[in-house]
């Protein structure tokens, strides 16, 4: 009885807030311990003494009409992420770990049933006002209720949020395992309540909005360019997670109509760096230039999952509702021919939503993955358990007769037959659909899509390609007003809550989500929750592989290709840390090397002088002749 009395005394005399106390930490990892300790000075992949100065000139496509990147309405300007700081910062040399930025420290119990962020008292918005716990609460509620749909899915397991102290914000979670949620909240941008409270957050705006990040808007012309300038009073410039980053005094984005125009502008030195996604341009567009001319071509390898790029079926459309139909249409995309004739053999075929990583499903399911899948055996295609997933492979010579025969057989099973050289269903309706693309990338996608359309035509299918401007394209994607699109779902080394946003049934009915395929599959939903709940890396890998395998066998996309590197073309004016990291290029850790920049400018001046002299010589010859 004495012991019971002591327990009851402690229970009723212990302060209510004490249940939300835990050891302080400056970093947190998804699984295990973070790499960097309490007293780390900077990340290993930066130069903490990098010089500040100069301008980074970049390119963008289409247009923009807002500086608010967190709502559906409008097209946000490139680079708007530079305006906002988050509670924590993700490191690039770990699978998934974060370190405090606006949140100087965090508190979290072992079961991760809640998390508290202690706000750095130095944190300031760009107008000089302090960042408080109330700003964090305001940001959370604003983003969840009026922001992009992804915030509702990301934050769906948060039970409550309170500013229990002026500089401490407490998030409590709903019952269930969601180890990732503290890190997801760490990625939340913090907005100024004072700035936004009297404004319509859902509207487009070209006001120079108040942020807390390293840059402010300096100058812009809507749809043409935007210039960001480094805030010399940036509050976090000497903090370990920011040390060595944000070295450019200015970052400028100029907008171009399409990639072809942008390449010519780049070669004329209108901007400094280009990410080259087209194999043809990588091989041939920069001929005539070399390192002697100051132009560098370099592939930066990484260990990130490649994600999934492909032709995406909108299964909301009845024509794509049948899995057999989707499988058949995938069979006549001749990757081997495209790789040989269009891509110079540079790519590998995508056969997983997580290629280039341990997360990709391979061979037959086994171990923990098999145990997971067996729970849903009656709901899954039998092939999931009988054979490894693979895509049709052709000889690459354009002869796809074997694939055509298999595709015809599947289409007939689904009720489609050829009548008068047209594929029709039992009602006599022809099989036709539209492939929608953004006009800014139409030149690249036409050469890839038109051969696919020709193969579909051989099946009796009337497929057409339609390019629309960037604004219309975004609006149609947000409302799922398309038959088929081309899309890329990027993936991280630690998948989690974002999978709900990509494939979850609830997201399929919410405008603005990335469930572009319209997936409503209870097995997919259940496996997503297994990914989110995974208590360790082993369980996470097994759950992701199971999810990957189900998505593949349902044929929601016609997979394209990937390369495990980022291809950059840039003018030789930069310094950069000599460190490769698993998450690839960290351009905000680069800096302008003044000696290189001067040498490059001298080289350009010499070339201009030579060209001018050559022009004079030709003019003199013409005068002598006439």
C-alpha cells in the first residue's frame, strides 16, 4: 500500500507539462543516430570559409505569376524556396537526418508520440521581426487548411499543436506509429503571422513577401526574370547547418520559351549553369566548346533512388480502367529503339519506382516483403508471387511484332477488337486518347512520343499529342483534366508520408495532389501505412519493396528510363567542395571564384576581339573587290 500511495502521489502531483519533456537534441535521424553531434561546426560537404560574392545566373521555363509556392493557385517563380527557412535542415550525406535551424533544439520521446521544437531566439524574418512559437503554430494551421494538398497528407497524423511557451511549440500525434512525422514537421517552412494575417494566402501575389530565408526578392518582371539578393543580415548565416551555403550575392532566373532557346542563350553566356536532361543535347548541343573555352560538362553521380518517369495513365478515365489495357499499351513503347536512335544508348530502362537503390523490388518477393504481400494475396494479381516483374524488351530495330501480338491478345481479353482498322469496344466506341505535355518541353517530348503514337496507331488506337502553355498545363494537372501525361515522381532514400500524396486513395479525389494516375487501391493504401510505420530500416526496405512491386504489377504508368547521375553544363567561374555526397549536387555550397571569373571574362573578350578583327578583314576585302 505504501508503494501504491507513492505512485498515486507522483501521478497527481507531477505537472501536466512534464509528460512532454524529453532530452534536448540538435539533430534527429529517421533510424538510428544522426551523424553529426551536438557541437558540430558545419556539414562535411561544404567549405565553411567559402567566399561570398558574385552572381549565379540560372534559367527557367514558361512564366510565373506568384511568389507564394505553397498554394495551388498560380505558377510560382523559380527559386522561391530561397525566401523561407524551415524548422530543421536535412543533411545530404545521410539517408534521412535533420538538424536544427529555426528550431535550435528539439525534444522527442523514444516512441515519437510527440515532438517539441525550441525556437532559436536569434531567428528573424526578413523585416527584422522575431520568429516565435506562435508563428510556427500559425504556419502549420495555414498550410494545412489553405496550402497545397500535400500538407494535409503530410500533417494528417498531428493531433494538436500549441505554443506552450513563447519560444517552444509542441506537436502531439494521433495514436499509431509514424516515426517520420517529427522530421516531416522539421521540413515545415515558417511564415510570419504578422505579415500574412490580413492577406489572402490562397491568392497569387507579386508582392515582395516577408520570409526568414537567406535571400530576399531584389528585382523582377513577371514572366521574364526574377533576382534574389543575399540578405546581409541573415540571422542564421553562422549557424552550423547554414555555414558554407548561400555564397552568391545574387541569384537570377531568366525565363525562356523552351529548352532549345535556353541552350542557345546558355552558349552565349546569358546564364551560368544548365542541368541537361536530354541525351541528344548532352551529346551534340555543345559541340565546338571545350574546357579551353571555359565550358565544363560533368556528370555528378549520386545514390538517390531514380524515382519513376513515364507515360501516366489517368485511371479516372474509363478507357484506362482495365489493368490489361494498361499493360497492353505499355508493351508497344519501344525503349530499346528509342535508346539506340534518340538517346545514344545512355539510359537504362526503369523497372522500379525506386531504381538505383536498395528499395527497388527485384526477383521474387522473399522474407519480410513476402510476409507483407501474403496478407493481400487474394487482392493481388497472381503474377506478384509467381515471377519477377519485367518489361517487354525489343531488338531495337523497330520490329515489335511479338509485342504487338501480345498487346492485341490482352486488348481482346479486355473487350477491344479491330473494326474497319479501328480498335473499338463492345459499344462500338473507338479507342482514342490525348497525351498532354507542357509546351516549354514540347520539342524534347515530341521526338519521344510520336514514335510511341505510331506504334499505338498500329494497334488501331487514335492517340494524339497536345502541347499547352505552362499555366494551362498546371491547371489541367491540378484538376486531373487529361488522359495521359508525362511525369516524374522523385523519391528519397527514406520514403514515408509523401507516398500518401503520390498513390493514396484520398489524394486521388483532392485537386492538386500528385496522385496523377488516380490510384484507388486498398492494398496500396495499406502498404503506404506500413512504410510510414516501419520501426527500423529493415522493415522500411521490405515495405517499400512490397509497395513498389504492387505499383509495378498494376501498370499505372509506362516506365521510361533513368541515369544515376545529374548532368551539368556550366561556365568555369565556380569553386565547389571536392566532396561527393549521396544526394548529389549541392549548388548552394558553390561559390564564385573571382580568379576563374576574371580569366573567363578575359577569354571572352579575346574571342570578341578576334571576331571583330575577322569581321574588319572581311569588310576590307569586300571594299577592295567592289
